[in-house]
């Protein structure tokens, strides 16, 4: 079993460890109440992630944008979206604070307890397209028990570039078959497997909200499929 050889677990973060969507909606509602603006914050959150994060990273992979940080990508997108949604009159400090809502994402209910159990047996680290400062602040905000932080700006690449997965192994001083990616996203897991890592699938069907499409079906090629992090800890014997 993979648990016999795996020394470190690395985690996708947005959607896997933290509930980014509800968190951004919460931050948006607080801003709207403070400034007296009516916005569909569910739509705002989805667009911010799809265009500012997913879409922008795809452009970097295609060579259409230079490599930069997640913080910079999200701020660029926010600057486009504020006038589109009729949000005006914010100071630079207020825009900066809202842009860094991604530093204040709430963990899923099982994340802290599950990670704490898993940490007893394995090295725990994010492997996220988020940047180092973002992940550090998010970990502090959510009480996430990381042993270290591996971010896109540390490895110099965004997932699913193999450099991200293999760079994490190098930083940990381990071979790829001693590392397992834990993620809610099948494509991320398959890309890690292509680089020689193990894979644990923890679907988060509520990531895109209550009306989202069902989670991807279980892939028998993954080493583990778990209902949450506590269940994964049980399967891995910790």
C-alpha cells in the first residue's frame, strides 16, 4: 500500500482544504453592507476565481502572460470587476484588503482535525498555486497545521506543470513515490501521478456551491478515495 512508502502528503488548497467560494461570498457581503452596494456575490466569487485564477494561470501555461503570483493575478482581475459590478469609491487600502480576501479562506469542517491526525504520521504541506505569503496568512487565519509551505512562487511553476510536483519532492528531500498529493480535483491528481507521485482523492461536492455538478467519479487508479480528511487519516492508519 502507498501508506507504507509515503513520507509526505502535499495538498491542493483552494477547494480541497478551504471553502474558497463561501469565504469570498462572506467577504463580499461584508463589503457590500459597509458600502451600501447590492451585488450577486455568488456570481462575483465564481467569476473572480474562473477568470482571475483558473483563466489567468492557463494563459501563463500558454505563454500569453509572464509568471507572477496568485496575489497579483487576483488583484488584476479585481480591478476589472469592481467597475463592472458597480462597486465604486473604494480607497486603495479597501481594495487591497478585499483583494486579499483569498488570504482569509475558511477551512472545510474536517480540515484542521484531519490534518492534525495526518501530521502525526506524515509531513504535511500545501502544494498550491497560491503564493507563499497568501498560504502563510491563510494557514494562520484558519489554524492549518502545516509543517512547511510549498507554493507556486517557491517551485517557480503553477500546477499542472510537472515542475510543481517534482519541485515539491526535491524541496522535501524525497523521491516522487514517497510523496502523495491529496486533492479534490481529478486533473490535478492525474498530473501528479504522471510525475510519479501517489494520489488521494477527497471530493468536495460543495466547492462550487449547492447547485454545482456532482463530483468526479472515483478513479480506481488513485491510491485512495476518502470522504474527508478524517476518513483519509483512518485509511492511512493514523
